């Protein structure tokens, strides 16, 4: 049972646009998938119907019934999702003050300190950054997987030229996950000892890497300072884009990737490789 206060719930309901039973722009299926991928909880378990069956009422029940660490993690991930969407869509009315207050709520529940990130970079500025393209081989991960990942980099460039935007997104997401897994296998202790490493609910032990999600790898890589905060934020955007590999999820959300979305994905991948390279060299 979480220790969320009533005033904190009010702030969260406001920032997640939960009036009328909604939660941001999620469909029933996409919210269920998002929550399960984040904290391995099925929002559509009947026990979360104690206040009603809408998305918002189920989420309120989850906040009340689940442990602080799970609720805090979910709040953090929902905020990152909302921030990424606001940045990409150029929403000038996004309430940063409320966002930071809610992020602190999520961190408090997890027992984490909030990272200080003054003057967060805008999407336009992020895309304008001159990021050197660094060979994956310089990261010194397993040679066999390096060959596969470098072949996918070549494929990304072909897709960018032909404006095959959806392919760019899926390839960039898979490359990023492959790189982070490769780095994790070299830095097992650092990844496993991170306070945000995913843990088995029953045993409390850190999960094996093959059970980690891309979200887990991004969060831990940021926590141990392999990824900067801006790269972490936009990496979660790439992760969200990649989730639309499921056709029904793409259909329900109305997501239609274009050249701009592909450029974001490619810039995220290059920036992540650059950050990791700078930290480990």
C-alpha cells in the first residue's frame, strides 16, 4: 500500500489529465501494456475495479494498493512519457512546475533523490546538436554482436535515405537495446547494484538481464552516469516509438511516424553511443 497523500494524488490526476476517466492519450490496451512493461502489473486485474472500470479509476486503485517503489516507478515513467510527447509535439502550455513537483513525488516513493537538471534541452536544440557518429566497435562489446549491430547501422542509413521511417525507429530501438545489454554484460556489478535495477517481486533479487526491458536498461545506464539526462529523456521517446511495432497499438494511438520522427530516433541513437563512449574510454 503506497503512502501517496491526497494533495499528491490531486497533482498527479491533474498532470495525467485523468478527468473523465482518461489517462493522458492512452487507450485501454496501450495503458495496460505500458504499466505491465514498467512494473509487471496488469491494470485490468479485477482487483483494481474497486472505484470503477475506467482507466483513471483503475490507476487510482493501483496507486492505493501497490507498494511505494512500484507506484513511484510508474509515476516517473508516465511523467517521462508525457514530457517526451509534449517536447516532440511542441506543447508550449506544458506545466513544468507541476511536472517537477510530480516527479519529486515519484522519486520520494522510490527513495531516490531527484536529479537536478537546469534548463532542460528542447527537442529542436537536441536535433541541432552536432553529434559525432562513433563506431560501435569502439565500445568494446562482444565482437559477434558488434558485427550485427554495425550491419543494422548501415540498414538505418539506407532507411533514412528512402524515408522508411517506421523501419528506422525499430532498428534504432533494437540497436540501442543491443548496445546497452552488451555494456551491461561488461559492467555486471554496476548495473546490478544500481538502485533502479529491476527486481523480482517475490525474491527481491535483481532480475537476469534477459528479463530487463529497454526502459530498465535506459534508467540504469543513466543512474550509473553512462547516459546524460537529456539523452535518457529522448531515449525513452525512442522506446515509446518502438512500442508501436504492435500494429493494433499503433492503430489505437493514431501514431504515424514521418521523416522527423526518424531523425529523432537516429539522433537519440548517435547521442547515446556518444555518451557511452565518452564515459568508458
